C-alpha cells in the first residue's frame, strides 16, 4: 500500500502520517527530513548557499538513513539539529536545486518500490509516488499553521517570535509553491483536507475513512 501526503508547513502532515503508519502497520518516510539533512550538511560544511555545485557534491557524497524514524547523516543522529531555525530558513534554498531533488527523489522512489509506505512532503503525490493508492493534500490557513508550529516549539522549550515565525513559514510556502522543479501543488486526484478546526485524531479518522472506503470497494 502506498500513501502520499503533501501540503504546506504546519498542516499536520508528519504527525498524522506517523500515526497512520502505526495504525496501518506500514513504514513512514519523512521526506522533509531528508532535505533538512542536506541543508544541515551544507551549513555545517560552511558552503555558501549560492554555491549549488559545492552543495550538490557534498550531498552526493553523504549517507542519509532512517532508523526507527530517526535520521542519520553519515552515521550521526541529526534528528534534533535538522529542526533548528537556521535550517528552517535555508531549507527552501537547498530544496529548489534540481540536482538535489533528483538525488532525494531517486532515494524515495527506491524506498517506495521496496515496501508499503506513507510518505509526506511537497512533491510526493505528483513526482515521487504519482501512482500512490491514496493521495492527500493537507492544508490550513497560515495563522493556524503558525500557531501550531508555535505550540510545538513552546512544548520543546523554545519561545520564538510569532510574527517572525509566521513570516518564515509564509516565505517557505511561497518558495516551495513557486520553484520550477517539484513545486508544491494540489494533485488533481488528491483528497484535499482543510485541517483547521480539526484535531489530529479527527484528521486521521477522515483519512482512514477514505482508505477503508476504497479498500472495501476493491
Ligand atoms: O515540517 P515542515 O512542514 O515545516 O517541513 P518539512 O516537511 O520538514 O520540509 C522542510 C522543507 O523541505 C520544505 O519547506 C521544502 O522546502 C522541502 N521539501 C521539499 O522540497 N520536498 C519534499 N518532498 C519535502 C520537503
């Protein structure tokens, strides 16, 4: 079974995808974490964000692996580091480089071939798994998504400025939707769910209903 989930930042994709993976007993792949790991590598190596060829070379030579939903870069667990504000700000610059997308998409397609999986990201319904059994696009207005991200960060003990956070998310959304390669778009055959006013459980339930309905029809 292949499930593809796309949508902008803070729509609830990764939390819900993880829960669905558990309920359906399939693997979960957080493709955003892969672009974040590439970005973290670029920052640690102090490569200029304009130097696409150096970024491509560094990313080509690195190992990105997942073990129990934790992400490892060249053998080191970087699950925490990839969520830093510096990575948040730079990730859309790295993820618009076509060669970087080719590297990531190839890895993701290989994983999709091997196993039943739910993947979330920006181009999963369109490029990575255009043939997915189920496609979802989760969305919510920017104010709600920023509020959720704010609460997430607060729970982790980091207090950020709400207006700055909202500005950063809006900028990243714009960059993700307007890049030439693999932009975030609503696939024609995706189930679009506006998650505003819905709890995590309610969204999960809606998605499960769609999946069960289709399974029963087969
Ligand atoms: O968790 P959040 O929604 O903030 O973002 P994420 O899913 O971790 O993705 C971080 C960034 O990686 C996005 O803003 C995109 O720039 C990039 N990304 C992408 O280009 N393609 C994907 N399939 C997944 C993420």
